[in-house]
């Protein structure tokens, strides 16, 4: 599995990434035209992450990316690696976690110092009939929704939730209508935008820990045990 990659392979990948960084900076010296981000690799090995961070940050790029995660290493290992990597990067530059987009991962990574994300997850879930909700993922293909006149999420302001029912969305997927993909994509992207807006507001209000705990307890179906 990717998370258990042989150390020697990861060492070679770190060296290759550093060499590519030098070539990229030589070919792309002007950050006023397009921002070049250095990418920190190293698998789940803390010393290799530190080595890669030193090599990449030496090029003084406008921002830095954390790559090579969410590829099978498991969430606990990913969070631990993010937590040990972000302190190695400049605090005055954006830190970008590549290929991560699950709602729980977003709040966990922000709490560990990440600023930017990208992922195909909202559209990939939509193609398979899955919608993001505060209570976890919801599959509109289920028979139980065949006569359900509720929106996907009652308090969502997206066009899908404001206009269509769960029953209609289920019909679209059963009929293999492409409109279903489009509507669920609209909802999933909106859900993530609103989630990140709330994370930002919680940071500004000094309530990130509380927001993260409450969101994760509900989204992951945890039982709240803390006062």
C-alpha cells in the first residue's frame, strides 16, 4: 500500500522532487506572472519531510504544498504527517495540502496549519449519487428516498436544495439522467464552501476547536462526551 512504501523509494522521490524544484525555479523565476509553489514530499517519514522542506523552502517560493498524502496511509498517519510538516514551512506563506477534500479532513488539516486544498471529491461523489450533509454522506439512490419530498439538506442555500426533492434526485439517477450529476455537484461544492466559510469565521472568533469538535461529532456520528 502507498502508506507503507519502502523508505529507499521515498528517499529517491525526495531527491527527485528537489531536483525538479531547482529546474522549475530556473525556468520560472518571475512569480509576478504566475505563483510557483514548492512541493514538500517524504511520505510518512518525519525526517524525510524535514529534509524535503529544507530543500524546497530554500527557493523562497510564494507558497508551499504538502504532497504525497491521502494515498492510502490512513487518516491518523496523514494528520500526524501534516502536523509535523506545517511547522517546517514559512508562516507568512500559504500552505496547500494537495488532493484532500473530505469535510472532516478539511477541518482537521486547517487545525494543523493548512490554508489551501484541492480535490475531485465533490464531483466524484456526485457521479456516484452521494451528497455531503452535516450528518455525513447521503446516497440518493436508496429506495427509502423514492417518495421523500425533503431537500437534501434543509438549511442549504444551493440551487439543488432550494429547487428539488430527494425523490426527484433519486429518479434522475435511476433514469441515468446526467442532470443528477450536475445537481449533486452543485450541492457538494456549496456544502464545502459553506463549511470553509464557517471554519474561517471560527478562526476569527477564536472558536476553531469548538467548531471542529461539534462538526466532527455530527459528521462522523460520534457521541459527544466532552462538556
